[in-house]
C-alpha cells in the first residue's frame, strides 16, 4: 500500500503517515529510501510517498488504534482479492486456461462490436486540446453522471475537496491534465481535463457499457 492510501484509509494526514513510516524504518534499522516513490499532485508538482509491502504495512499500523488497523486490514484484503490466484494443480491450471480462452473470445467479440464507435471517436477528437469531463461525455454520447461514476468506481478519478481529480498513474499515462486558475469573480478553481488520448481510452474502456448507438 502507498502512504497516501494509508492516509486516506485512516484519515491521517499524509505528512504524518510518512513521518510514521520514517520513524518505523529508523527503528528497524532499514533503508526507507528503497520504498520511496514520487507522484504528481493536482497542480502537477512532484511529491513524495512510500510504497510498502504487506509486512511493513502491518508493522506500521500495529501502533495505530483498533479502528484504524481494521480499515487497513480490510483494504489489504481488497487488494488481495484483486490479485489473480495462481493455480496449484493441473486441473486448476486447465480451468484457468479455459476461462482465459473464454474471456479472450468475449473480448474479441466486444472489440468487433465497439469498432464503429471507436472509429467515430478517432475521427471526432482533434489532435490538440483537452476536453472537460462534460465535453468528453457529449463527444462519446455517454451520460455524464454515469461516466464519472464509472471512472470513480474504477479508481481512475477520485473526489477531493469537492473536485474530481485523476489518480497519479492515469495522469502520468497522459490521459488527463489538471487545470488550475482564477475565475472572473476571483475564485480559485481546479478542473480535470481529458486529453485526446484520454478520450480514446475512455471510449475503448466504456464503449459497450456507456456509449449510445
């Protein structure tokens, strides 16, 4: 788990979680720098975080309160459930191979069905200029609310302080950009924009689920 995920799950400030991690590694006499990573915040500034394995995550939260430990335990279980199970016997391996073959066949059918919709997007989206989420929904003929809910559900976007922001990985992949500024009335704003590459990605990922005929 990343230190940001731990902070989000426990309600602690991210700087405090990072400090707790650094203190723990100092006590363990281990090199914390091996777990250091960087990410881009909502203003495209480079920030630091730590990515801990399960052992160190459990060691860290051992000193937290029972409710906070339970939140981390549940989160770790979710991450485990997302992982693919490794077959232990030949019958299990054969069943897995059969399941994968069936999924590949379904994916091939889905790509054939979605081809006209994806071709429409490729023709429509201009090479330059990012779109707002609302504009993206209109381009793709998707219900805006349903599109946003799907992106949040799949952890592509997250809500923070009333804003919808892209997770750092999706921003680094060039799917989204974050625009900040001041309105005509003097209010600061933050807006997530979808790049042409991001519009194409959303179309590929959600064409069957959300795009109209």
